[in-house]
């Protein structure tokens, strides 16, 4: 079974959205997301990963 981190990376790689759109929707910083996608963050916060995962899977919808 894959980890939350692994699943989130796969979802991020497969997403047709721009990193800016994802960062806004997941409410994480754009620079942080660029570093995360590039593998430059050794031990990312589980809270940020959960927010990102929830947004990418549609479980977290940004309020209008």
C-alpha cells in the first residue's frame, strides 16, 4: 500500500491544473508547492500534504 505522501505526489504529477491553481485551491504556498514537486523538501508537513491531497482528490473545495 502506498503512503499519503506517495499518493499525493502521483496526484500532483497527474493533475492538469497549473501549480498556481493547485496552490490556491489547496491553500498552500506556491513556492512551497514548486519545491515539493521538485523533491526539494525532505520532510514535508503532514498537514500540508493532507490539504494538498484533499484538494487534488476533490475532498476539499475552496470557498467562493
